[in-house]
C-alpha cells in the first residue's frame, strides 16, 4: 500500500499526502510471533 501511495503522490495527482505509522517493523514481527501462540476458535466451530 505504501508503494501505491508513493507512486500516486510522485505523479502529482495529490497535493498533500499524510500517512500514519501504526507499528514499526520490529513491533509487527513481535506481534506475529505472539499471535502464533494464540488459540482461537471461531464461534460455532
């Protein structure tokens, strides 16, 4: 998604572009590691 935003803004289609960083790469990787340990079962399964 970031690549699309950069391509559009570089082409001049947008006058302003604002992004919000939600997680760093390290935080994302840590969350993915922790998610492996979560046991989830969908309702009704």
